[in-house]
C-alpha cells in the first residue's frame, strides 16, 4: 500500500518551491511506494511581489505579532486524506514564520492535516531562522504534530552583503548578480543539492527510523548555527516586540511610526549590529560552553 506524502509551502519568489520540490524528488522517483501531493498555501488577498517598499515595511507589525489573514481552503482531497509524512516549507518574515504560514497554522485546517503526523520543517532564508523555528515548534506541538526533522537553507554570504541583495530582490525582483553584489538568496548549487536531504528523509522513513533522522540531517549539513546571529535575533525580538505593539496600538500614527521603524531598522542593521558583533567576539571565551550547548539545542527538534 502506498504511503501518502504531503508537501506544504508558500513561496513568493519560487525559491522555496524549488527547495521543497528537490527534497521531495526521492519520494517522487518511487511512485510505486509513495503518493506525493503538493499544497501551495494561498491567501485570499495575497501580498505583491516584488514588494513596494511601503508595503514591505507596513507588513511588519502583523508579521511579528503573528496576526493571520484569510486563506483559501485546501482541496477536499487534501483535507480528507491521512498523510504519513508532511514536508513543511516556510519562509521567515521579521524573525517569525511568514503571515501565510501563520495564517495556515491558525486556520483550523492545519490541525486536520497535521495532527498525529510526522513533520519535517524546511526553511529557505537570508540567515536568521533560529528563533522563528522555536515559534514554529510551539505551533506544531499545540497542533499535536510530530516534528521529526528540520532543514534550514540560508544565504551563505556575510550578513551585510545579504541585506543588500535581499532588499534588491524583494523590491525589484532581481535575484541575479549585478555590479559588485552577488546573486541573492540560497545558491542554485545548494538548492539543487538539497535532494540529498530528501534521500536521507526517505531512507529513515522507509526504515521506520524517523527518531534518528535529525542527527543524520545535521551530520550532512542541513543546519548551520551562527552564534552571533542567534544573539542578533534575541536582541531583535526584544526590539520588535516594542515596535510592533506600539504601531498596532497607535493606529492613527501608524504611517509615521512605520517610517520611524524603517529608519530604525536600517540603523540597527548597519550601526547596532556591528557593535553586537564586537561584544559577541569579546565574550566568546567566557560563554564558549554555553554557546555550544545552545548550538546543539538549536540543531535539534525538541522544544524547551
């Protein structure tokens, strides 16, 4: 009897769709064993791409506070089928799973699909996904899904170069290299190579050994933890909490506050972030063991 595999994702640029389809290839290649279904989450009112700058920054408070929008219902075929494994692709917006992903998780459809089902989460991001994954873990736990693996593909360029390339991509639609700037996002080579993670997942799934999947994924490069970026995320979450609540509460001043937030965010990236980096480097010997413990935790799938 065939096993049912569901691939869930939301992708504006097509990058995440390419990633999840590559990871699903080993299942697709064995049609006698697996029935693979794709579910592309769709909002009733979708976000534009490329993003107009004002729309991108105006999305911040709802993104960070995880305020959902209405989604189009999954097909009856998807809702009425029991899946043996879910590959769950998601993006990160403002250090949080994107609004379309949050909208699905809060829709009521998610529990129907994910309850008591093994889930492998897959993200394609600039570089800061760690604490967003922690938020996603909570949703999956509350939906009674079984998180068995996590894969995080990132832009391998330095933090500041990737800021410039991602802003170029989001606001103009240009991913390709231009001038002194490299191509944006996860590299084409890494996306093509992500099929190896699908092979690892399929092998563990076929052997009924999903409990040992995550260490195998980590061993093969599925997770990279940069301690400095974890620190930046922690600081960013504190700051975003203040800004998002302020903007939501002061409705009449929202346009002005969004402009201030935009200026602050750029200053934080280019001025505050280097200061955090210097402090991080200076304290590395002091917090070495703590950071190694943190790294092992973030590479895993358990929730504190």
